[in-house]
C-alpha cells in the first residue's frame, strides 16, 4: 500500500466517523452537571413527588431541562437498559442480571436509596371493615379468598374485587415478590392505568380493594400528613396472625419510618451516567437536603433526612 493510499484511507475513516457522529446524536451530548436536556423514566406511582421535585429543580437550575416519562416500572427499567434514559425512579434496585448486562458493556450503574414508601390498601367508604393481616391479603391475591364474608362473616359486600394501578407496576412486583413470595397471582385481579384511576374506582365500588402507592393517599388539605384522602377508607395492616387495633398499622410517615407498617419498601434512583453529567446533577439534588425535604412533605419518608415522629390515634 502506497503512502498516498494510506492517507486517503485514513481520511475516509475520519469522514465516516464524523458522519456517524453527526447523524446520530449521543444521549449525553451538550450536557454538564447543571445544563442540557435529558429524559428520565419514573414509575407512575411517584408522579406527584417527582412533579414537585422537578418544579423546584428547574427553578434552581434554569439551564437544565428534565422531561419525565411516567410509565410502569417494567417500561422504566427497559428504557434504562436500552440506553434511552440514564436515570429511573423505581420501587426496586437493579438485579444482579441487569447489573451484569451493563458491566459487560463497561457501564457501572448504581442503585441509590431515595426514600422509604409502601403500598396502601384502600376500600370504599361503605366498607366498615378496616383491619386486615398480611396473610389474609396474600390469600386474596392468590385467589384463596374471594368473598368479603370469608374475612368478615357479617359482611354483605359479596365478591372481593382487587384493583392495581398498572399490570407492570412496582406495586405488582412488590405483591409477587414480598407478599406472595413468588406464588402466582389470581387471574381475576384487575388493573387500571394509574393510581388516580384506582382511587376513583374504589370510591364508587363498594366491594373493591385498591392497591396503590402510599404517597397517593394523603389529604392535600392537611399539612400535618396525619389524615388520608377522604373519598376512600385506608386499611390498617397487621403482620400478626390476627389483626387487632393494637397490632395493625396504617401507612403514616411514622410507621413507614419505623418499618412498623408491614407493607413498607424502599424507593431507588437507578442511574447509569458514565460521564457524570446532568443525570448525576439531578440525582445529587434529589438526595440533597432540599430534595429530601420535598419527599418528607409528600407523606413518605426521605432516605437521608431525620423524621419527627408523632403519636397517631387511629379510629378503626
């Protein structure tokens, strides 16, 4: 190969690389810690919290634009695996298999604890029975219990209708992994498209029981976060063999913080940001004092901030 030919070949390779670079914009182009544009994927159950977080973040960081994609947890993690987003808010950590997939491509993602939340069980206001055990709820989910009278002999509500927020949501996965322990869910369970839809359905359906994120049940008019949405009834859950007023808890912040509420779980930021750009900047804000105070205000528990515990007297 002549010297001239080598030069021409090198120029052709460089032109090809430039062409590819211009034709396909990198996911990380034009970003710094505090500027640029990115999309993030968020489990729909955290929408109210992330909306408020982003409102404050954009006010503090005007050169940054964060566009949230609210979807199911399955879809959110898939977007991360496909390199369509660099940051996800989810109910779980990355699995060993997912981490290995990234590592094989020389990426080293992190699962960072953001908050402590839980799933809430809500019923219609006409349903006077407000105590339930984890074991009873497991039997409902697996189809062993199908009638309200099997739980409460005096109930006249008929068949139990269980409604989740989304067939691929984090609440479904929590139910399978942590409540049913891998047992198959009943095929008669139903799902709406959002937590708001579940609340609306339960509020108008006497025999329904809804399964939603704990941050959706707060009474927005109550700044103390010591009362719940008045359109539905929030059940108290017991880890004991029999539910009593003394051993049953509702998903108040104090009971989430102490992990006394049996359906408590962590919330995570899943991040794969090899350049340490805008996704890392957002993660830093979410875990900072200011970002964590927004979580505290939402009704769930911040991961890195102290929570003032108060005594709560429930009327069951």
